[in-house]
């Protein structure tokens, strides 16, 4: 329910929310839960000190004009960082907030406020009695906040009262932690997570129940803290949303993959979609601390508090800097504080869960793709994103490869496309946590194409085809640089009379491959076009990390021959993506760059399909290859990998053969290539 409707709602319809003081008292108890007795005493003493300072401040009258205004002030401003400990540190740093008495300018609003406070206290009392088996105990937010105030008074019984407070509060939070442990399993086994495919159902049930049970105590405390900041009467699905919002980045990406399968209940699909758009941001007061540390590197004359974008790993803001005496509009990116710890925790947990899933007899019988390689790939990708220095280096190098003009090859509209990588503004010092780059203009391709449809009806198709050519030319026949995440959110299009500018963004995922890898990729694509089992097996084996493979070369090549013998009936049968999945499930360990390139190809393939282009990846890449005959012949024929006739046949098949039909969507298409599509 929106706050705009609260003024007309009964207390129970508004939701049960804690006051700032109640939440703070509970959070001190939450922070102490599960710690050593000595640490518990220290945390509780901090709380006592804070509330003692509160009691010495005069009560403050707060005048409000509406119920919405009251509820916002009642709940207060919570830091909402990625750490319960840091939340408390920041609150203490701000100093004690006086107790409030809320007075409305309207009798009607005052009555609503009084009714709500009375109802809230009654609900909290009922919660305490329910937890304590019918007796009021020190286990509710109400009693905890009162007890915290009582504890600041010196008395002989204070030590015993502190002990009783800690004992009861610990029971209270252990109960909440156990409840959240059960939520994942409850959601997975309920109709909300229902799916027609039994294999996906097993994955969902195991993933959700095992993951949250394995979280560290601090991560669980963060979940409970977030819950305490919301509606305490939340249902199981709402609690599940809180859990996933506070989960690590790898789990969030895994669940996004599952959500895209289109086989979940409508309710669960909506939840996952909402979670994708509601990634937890770094509060501005943390951003301010980061900016203070960067004064030696950048002179900011403006910094927008609201993030321009928030991802699982990084956050982006608009800003203005003074650079070489000139004002520059920039975009500032930084890695979220302490996200590395969550990445490590997720890596450990998901590796354990993957082992459980990959040994499940029912999943093995259903020929479910192995989860371990997928988890390993996600963790490797996320870990690579942690290095902002590497991202900066990739973007600088990308500018030397991608900054160029090409012609848009469509019949409906002739124009020049200018591909552009934003300039990076270096820091004045040697070290920085910020990535400051040129602000670029434009819109997502769909929006720009719709806006200019009357003038350039084939704009979307032309831009995508040019982007695929640029990517393929550089990856296979240039310096080997690749961007593996070129979905529509990572490039902006600006249509103009003289040219169309395409600004390429976010080089967090990408890399540079060796000339040997380039040759093997060309060989693999040619081998797949020819349906040549010998060449397919050899190229995949040469690409793989041979020392890490769990299958022998001879065995793998025999498996390839058996698969090719079955024939290529669909486009997917002849795709590098399909063979990558198949190879991973048959003992091959493929390098990170190869998996990343596969991801990039999958995203480009989807862009082509969505653009309405009649060309597929193979046709575009083959045309790129034909324009470089010397390189192709040197790679394939000159090294005795193909005969000249075989090379000509591969070209004939790429351009003249009837294209294979697309495969029907499989029930369980979970694979490495689905990440970030």
C-alpha cells in the first residue's frame, strides 16, 4: 500500500511498523545475539549509554500535517547499510535523537495517530505474549525499548536485569533466525514456487532451503534487521523478498537465471522481476565518506545524491568535476563497500549447494546440466567485477578498438554509425576507488528506434548488425578484445542527421584473448558449420584447460563423434553455446575467457533475433571472415587443419544452405550462457 492511501486506512491496513527508538533497542539486542558474553555486555552498554543520553534530552513536539508525515517521522531515518554493526556506528555518530510527541494540525489526523500508536503497542504486546507462551517477557520491541531505558538507571539489580534482557532477547532473535531459515524451504515447497518441470522444482527447493541455512550469523542479522525496518506483519512471500534482497550477488544472479525459464508461478515470477529492479543501494552518507577520501584525486563541484544506477556489485552517480580548469559532466562508478565479503561467502555456500544438486539421483536421471560449472562461472564473473582497476584498463583499451565509424547496411536508411567508448578521467593521485568517466547521451535502442521509426524504420536492425560485426571483427580478427555483456542496458543510441552515435558502456565483463584462442574459435565455428566431428573435438580440446579436464582426450573425442553422428537438427545443435554446455557436462574444463565469449555471443544472438534481422550470427561472422581471406586461410588451411575444398564448403553452407530451424524452448535450459542475458 502506498503512503498516499494511509490516511484513509485503518491501523491494521497500514501495517505494523516499529518506531525509531523501538527498532534501535531491538537492533542492539540483535547485534548482541550469538556473540560471546563479553561482547554482549559491550554492545548492551553501548545501547544503555545511547538511551541514557536520550532520556536526558527534553521531549520534542513534532507537528505533522498528515498521517503519512507522522509515519515517516515515527519510523525515522535508518542508515540501511550492508552491515548491522555499521548502522549502529552511524546512528551513534549522529548522537541521540530526542523522544517525540506527535501533534497534528487536524483533529482527524490526530485521532488516526493516537489510534495507530495504541494499536501498535497492543500488537507488540500480543507478539511478546505469543512468543513467551502467554506471558509478557523481554522479547518484544516494546519491552526491549523500555528495558533499555530502565537499564540506564543505576541500581543493585542492574546486572541481573541486563543478564535477563540478553537471555530473553537472544531467544527472541534465535526464533526469528530459525523462522527465516524455514522461509526459503516453505517458499520452495509451496505453490508459489511451483513449476511444471520436476528437475527445476528440485533445484529451487534445494537452493532456497540450503542457501539461507548456510549463511553466516552476520548475514542473517542483516536480513532480520531489514525485516524489522518494514511491516512486521509481512507474509511469507514478502519475507522471502527481504531475504533475497539481502542475499549475496551470486545467488541473486542464479535466481535471475531460474526466473527467466518461464516455468514458475506468476507470483514468483513477479517477485523475481521486482527484485531485479529493487537492488539495495549504498546510502548516500556512505557515499559521502567515500567522496571525502577522494578529495586528493578529484575536485567535485556537484554530485547527485540519487544513484543513476544500482547493480549487485557497483553503483553509479551523475556528477560534475573540475578537470584541467574546465567543468566536465561525468558519471562516477564505485564498487559497493564490503561486497567482496559477500562474494566470498556466496562462493562457499553455492559451491556446497551445487555439490548436493549434482549428486542428486533424480537430477542425474533427468540429465540436468551440472550446477557446479554454472556456480563456478558466476563466481568467476562476479570476482572479476570486483577489480575496478581492471575495468578501467579494459575500457581504455576498448576505446582503441571500438572507437570507429561504419556504414549502416540497411536498405531503408543510409547513415554512418559512430561507435564510442566514454573517456576515463584519471585521478590526480595514484590510488582511487572511483571510476570517473565522460557523461554520454542517448537512449536504449528500443526507445530510440521507436522515436525515429518514421525516419529510419530499420534503425534497430542496422545498429545491431553493425554492433555484431564490430564485435566479431575485433574478437576474432583484431587484437582479441571482447565485451561480454552488450545487452541493451550497456549501450546508448543517439540518432542524428549526420550520424548515429552508439555509446558502449560497462566494461566490467570482458577481456582479451590470445591469437591461439582466436584461431581455435575460428576453427570451432568452421567445424560446426561442416559438422566435422574430428575438428570439433580437436578444437574444443585445444581450447580447454587440459590439466583440469576430468575426461581423457580419446574418450572426449569419441563422445563428440557419437553426438555428431546423431545429426544437427536445429540451430542450437550447431551452436557454440550448445557445445559449450555439452562439453562442460562431459568433463571438459573450459577457460574463463571462452565462457565469457560464449556469454557475449548469446547476448548478441538475442539482440539479432529481437531486432528483426534476417541474418544470424553465423552469416554475419562468415561475412567478416570472407573479408579477411589471408587470415582465415593461414589459420585453417596453412596449418593443415582444413583442405581448401573444405574451407569453400564451409562458406557455401554458411550462405547457401537452408538454415536449420530453431529448437523448441527446453524445460530446463539452465546454463552458463544464461547469465546476464
